[in-house]
């Protein structure tokens, strides 16, 4: 199936509010929402929240440039650095957006499930969700890098910078730091 700019706009405009709603719902259902911080020290939480806003800004930069700013034909020509295919850019972006947004909508519920019903498999599912989002971010980095190197449009470097901003939270703070610091034992 060949995807279009409109398809991706609709996808992201549906999934974005769903992600926010799952977070609001998940936090509201927690008897102690502080447990979601896991082992992140309280003194670091303001820094972490700041990184969340930087990350969101980076995502919005990529979203805006890919789906609103650049010419449709230029975005359709987006490829991975190891390919020279000049078609399928929207399919590649669909993969990136899906790997980031769909697991993001599942993270808080999986974490909440682990906190209330810890099983041997729940840490793997929770960390797996964060790894999928990180893979989506890495793919955004790669496609953004290629767009920059081929000078795909005005401000071609901006989505790559956005992907780096996004990675601060997604890769470093969530998939690595939070996953290591979270108290995974069932006696939490």
C-alpha cells in the first residue's frame, strides 16, 4: 500500500491525542503515580521533565518538516542512508511514526500492570516497548540524516537535530536510564 502525506497526518493526529490520553488515564488510575518514576532520584526529576519537553519539541520539528514543510515529492523520495530508492518515503516515515507512537501509547499501561501485577515477563514487555520506540527514533535519525545529506529541502538539517533532541528522552532517559533504575523486583 502506498501511503500519502494525508495518511500520515491523519495517523499522527489520531495517535498523538491517544498517547496523551493513555498517559492521563494511566496516571489517574495509579494509587501512587510516584512509582512510575522507578529508581529515578527525585533530585533528577526536574531535569528529566525538561528533557521530556526538549524531546517533544524535537518530535514536533520532525513531524512539521516531514508532513507539512517540505514538498510532497521530496518527502516521497526520502530513503535510508544505505538505499538509493527514490520512492517510498511515506512508507518509511510510516514505519518510523508507528514504531514511536504505537508503543508509546502502550507504555504507561504496561508499566502500571507491572507495578500492580509483577510477573517474570512484565519487565521484558515494558522494556521492549521502550526499545521499539528507540528503534523508531534511530530510524528517524537515519532518514533525517539522509535528507540532510541530500539537501532534500529548506532547513534539511533541522529534522536530524529534532531526532537528536527526541533521542535525549526516548533513548537515554527512558530506554537506558529509566530501564536500569526501575526496581523490577516484585517486592516494590
